[in-house]
C-alpha cells in the first residue's frame, strides 16, 4: 500500500512538472488573434528595400502561421531615430509611443535598460540558439547586468582600403614592399617614403608631396592597437594613456603625421581617395560602396584605378584584433505575447538565409557562424559587385584569423572618444605646422598634451 501511494505521489509530481514545462514552452500566440508589433529602423536604400521584402515575407508565412504582424511605423536616419528615442527614454512631454522593436547601438540600449524599458532576450533564446551567432557580435549586445538587450542583425569591421594602381606606380619607382601594409609601423615607413617620392617629382616646389594613409577614426587605431598589444585603453570610464604601449603607438603615428605621410583630415578618408590624394586608409567595411573605380585629380583628369581590400593592420608584435561595429535590434519590455512574438521575428530575420538576403547588396556582414562559414563562400561565386566581393573575401580571412573587439558601452563613451579624436587631430596638425615652419617639435613633448 505504501509503495502504491509513493508511486501515485511520484506520478502526480511528474504530471505537474510535465504540465508546467509544457506551459512554459507553449506559445502565447493565437493565429486567430494576431499580435501586431510596431517597428522603427534607420535602414535606407538597398537595406530598406531588403528589409521591406523580408518583413512582407515574414508576415505572409511564419507571422501568419503563428499570429504575428510586423508593422514598420518609422523609418529615419540614425540621428533622427535617436532623437525620438531620447524623448521616450527621458519621458519628455509629447514623446511618441515606444515602438515594440527598434534599431540602435548599445549606447542607446544602456539608457533604456537602466530604466527597465527593454526585454532581456536571454529569456527567449537558448544557449544552443545563441551559439549559432558570432560570439563577439552577441557579447556586444550584453549590457551592464549581463543580459542580452541588443540583438545583432548586421555588423561591420574595419579593413584597409588600398588604391592598387597608385601603390603599384609607387612600388615600381621605389621598390616599396607591399608586405609592409600589414602593420602600422610598415604603413608609417611607406607613408614617409611616398611623401618624399611625390615631393621629389616637382623639385621646384617644396613640401608638395602627397599623403599616403589616413584613418576614419584615430581613436579606433589607438584603442584597437592597445588591445592588439594586450593593454587596456580604458581604466573604467577614463582613458588609460600613461603606459609604454600607448607611448609606442603614439610614436608610430607621430612621425609620419608630422612629415606629411599620414593625412590628419576632418572628413572621411574616402573623400581623399576619390581625388587620388591618398593611397590607402582604414575604415568600416560598410563604406565599401564609397570606393569606385576612378579618381579625379586636381587638374580634372579622370583616371581608372583598381582597389584592393586587405585585412586590418596590426601593430608589430600584437595579436590580430579588429574592431567590430554596428547596431542591432532592441525589444521593448512588454507583455509576454509581444516579447515572445518579437523573439520569433528576430530568430527568423537573423537566420543565415534571411540575413544574407538582408546584407547581400551592402558592405555589412552577416551575424551567424553558418553564414560566414557556408553562405559567404557560396555567395562569392555569384556576386557581381567586385567591390563587395573583395571586401567579403578580406573579411572572411579575418573571420578565420582575427578576434573581433568591440568598444565598451557607457553613457559617456561617445563624448570621450569624440574629444580625444578632436584633440589628437589638433595636436598633430599643430606639430605638422611646426615642422613646416622649421620650429622645434618632438613626440616626447607632444604626447604629454593628451595624457
């Protein structure tokens, strides 16, 4: 009798557990009463067109089957979108209703997360599901409490754009070694040599040499460089610049900047590339479409050129590390059905096939391991745009050899990086002027200005 009672008790407990587990896994959605999710995004051009088609496909297939309708209610630039989101998170009068899904960067997500306004997507993705994505892409979306709040959809990294036509001309005349493009020290050496060579082409005009290299973000060069060399470039939320690693990096950048080989420029390096005033630059892989197949010289002459895309350089002795960048999708804290529905949409949208369709005509990168390891190689075989093909080939090699690094997310990071970038450019511009005027200059004294 006791054994029978124990057995009945165990069966009862087991039944309760089964019911509970079934309830946890049961979809809260009803196809007969679909849930409508509002969505804001900042995608334009080809990406907007691709997103529109994908949303239509989702709504007519998976969405229809499960009871989910995605309704895009705002499309705008990143700055306009962020302005509207700022009104919402700050609770300003007249702020629009918060969308159920929206694009943004982790720095935006931090503000919403701190006020309990975002859904922690760990609640809707298993470890096995998350393991299908590039680890660093997922980790960037984890905020201060460790929860996943910004889900990756399209990323980019930094690469080296090289005007192969101009470099080959330089190499034929001077014997310049292209292998030096792999390190920033090598770039510095080539840059000084290139400036001197181009300056010598017009011996009757002094200091009219051309610049060789530029970066869209010197802050990134230094931050990633310190990471490559195993040193933290931040101490909490403050820059960590009083160390030998920073000194070494600064010295590597100082001389070619002062002597004219590096361009300290306030615009995008692609602008200088279009006029032939630059041979190579580091910038986002998403900027590939700004590089064409011609350059227009100062005298109006148009020249056909060919670009090569190379992996991001390292500092000598450093590990192969490159910056990953790009925003993601965030989901508003909401009733269970809406959060669940949003997670279903995110899983479908970022699956390898849909994700490749979304980024195939842009310079952005997919976010799953399957896309990198199987879809991109197949995609390369049929890709017609030679620029994107070269970029993806370079990034694919980086995927195999590099670690991706992402900047930290805290409210003051943008202001910190912007101030350093401005001060760094102003300092090197001033040092360049000293050099041209024959005044005393030195890296040792200049570095103290920013420390």
